[in-house]
C-alpha cells in the first residue's frame, strides 16, 4: 500500500488530476478502474476522482510494488546551470533568463529554464523528489529563446496559479528594453493587427483588421540615441507572439540582431563589430498591481533585471 498526504501544493485541484500526475505512466481508464474497485481511496472512502482536494487529505493506493513501479515514474534527470535569481520567496521565483535558453522544453530534448528551476529547487531543499511526483514548478510567462530578462516562475501551486492569472489578465506590467535601427524621440502608442503563420512561426502586422488577425497595442519611449541607433523602453499593452519585434519592424525600426524581422545588412555589421548574435530585446522590469490576501506582500512592488553588458557596448560603439 502507498499513502500520499495532500499538502498545500496539491490542494485545490481535482483528485483525478493529482492521480494522473502521480500515476504518470497509467492510462486514464486504469485510474478510474482503480477508483471504482476501491484500490484507490480518499480519506478511507471510495472516490469518483472529481473531488476537490484539501490540505491534510489522505490518499491510499492498494498497489503491489510491481504495479506501482509500472505506472509511476519519479525519474528526473537533473540539469544544472547557474541561475540569476532576482527575487525568491515561498511562492515565486523571478529569474533573469539569458538569451539562448528556452523557457520551456521543446522538441529535441534540450534542457529549458523549467528543468534548471526544478534542479535548483531540489538542490536548495525547497522541493523534494516526493513533492515533484504530484507538483511541478514552472514558468508563468515565456520569453523567446533569444530574448533575455525576467521570467516569473511558480514555486508553489498557489504561486503558479496566481501569477499565471495576473499575467493572463495583464495586471502585471511588463517593460522591455531594446535597441532598434534609427533615431527616435519621445513616446508613442502603436496600434495594429497581428496575424501569425504557424507554418513559418512568423507574424505580420497591419494597420487594418483582417480575418484571424488579433488587435495589438505597444507603447514605447526613447531612452537614448546614438549613431543611428535608439534604446527604447517598451510596455506591452497586449501580449501576442513576437509582438514587440514585429510591431517595431512594421514602423521602420527593427530590433538589432533580429533574424526574423530585422535588417540583415545591419545585423551582419553588428555581429562583426559588436558580437551581436541575437535580437537585442530584454525583459527589463515587472510591476505588480495592488494585491490583497496571500500575495498582498507583493502589492505595488517592482523588480528589474539589469541590462546585459552587450547593450551598453553596442550603444557605446554607436557613439564612435
């Protein structure tokens, strides 16, 4: 027999969802069959799987060791890298992701920020192998592989759910810094319509609505100009795929180093002169709204991720 104690990280979800995580090699039909036959019980009673779990609930699985080994795998290949932790508490972790790192695992099996995060939490003692069987910390927002900067991660179930909700509702303000072609002044609020070609994973921006196009809004202000380049601070009003990169390119100011929406000749020059190998786009600051309850301690707070040294080098070279 296996006994599982429901903790705060497992509470608030359906019983069958927890079972699917723990019995991660079992088909759903097997799980429901075990529930019907009372080989899996909740608080000593027969359960349907639709029950909402609470901290302190007890789950029992009347399995042999062979059955448990067949349907449950707690294997996790630890992958390590030094993470730039901007802020951490019991619920969330803010990480300054470097350009070149995936936010989440993609085809090909390359480790992502999620795997590095889990290893970090296991190594620090904030997460145990047993907890990992039913709860997986993860990122709440994603950045393109070659965009650097702040990624909000959920360390607890409550943190993962609340941060994901706030980001989805656009309640958390996300500011970016980027270097673009051309000299720009002042502030501007851009509006348009974005269409995505899923085959090429590329978007186009138009000033007129069309079928399947989504409205987008991007606000920016110029920080500094030098030698035909401008550093901008960008606030995402909406948050569509490749929005900042495509929107700025559509008005004649592509981001330096951008392979999809940038100026190829300028990109080549920046690569030769300054070593620019990716788009110069950095998630610089997050600002939390007024919050109450569990996350009231984050109310009105903001966090920044310092610009990579390359940004300063590029702007300095433009002054030459």
